[in-house]
C-alpha cells in the first residue's frame, strides 16, 4: 500500500490556494460595489457593505494564515519568489493561480486605498458643510433660528411705514 499522505496534503494546500483566489475575487467585487455606493452617495448601502467587508477580511485573513502555515509545513520560506519556486517544482499547473492571487491582492489593496480616499473626501465635505451651517446659525445673519424657522435680520423699520 502506497502512503499518499503527502499527495493528499499537497492537494489540500492547492485547494486552499484556489479558495483564497475565489475569496479575493469576491472581495474585489465587494470593493467595486462599495466604490459605486460611495460615488452615488448611497449611505445606507455603505454601512451594510462595511459589515460585509469586515467579514470578508476575516475570511481572507484565515485563508492567508492557512496558506502561510501550509507553506511553512512544506519548508517554503515566506519571502518573494519562494512560493513560485515550490509550485514550479511540485505542481507547475497551479503557478498561474498563485500569480493571479498576487495580482488580485495588489488590485484589492489599490481599490481599498482608493475607497478610503473617497471616504476621506466625503468626510471633509460633510465637515465643511456642518461648519458652514454651524457658523451660519451662530452669526447675526443666520439662516435659521433655534426653532428651525428662517431667521430674518430685523431692521428698525416696521413694514408699510414711511
């Protein structure tokens, strides 16, 4: 009887790599949806997406940790090029999957950074708007009074008088 434990372990390791690629594709789709929601100012959707994003990041973290543990178990150093070398030697057919994972991860980082910048722009705009409104309500020529009604400047003249 042949001991196929190393082959089974390698198959499981490769399966985890494919799961990581699938999760990265899903994460990028979520980031694209988030970006559209930010651009279209869909505030309610942004909160729901943030919750989904947190869950997906946790899932991706688990997959990355499993891959790293699998790499260490196979004596693959966690440094640039070592995964490619191992795949080329042991299962070259899966090398494109690993290269795609690296590209997807870079793309996801870029999209996440862009979305973060969009959020910062929206926050600055909202803060400026609030500051203008706050200053307007506290100035002599305020737009609205404390009761929410228009506050018109009062002059010394009574209407319809000469």
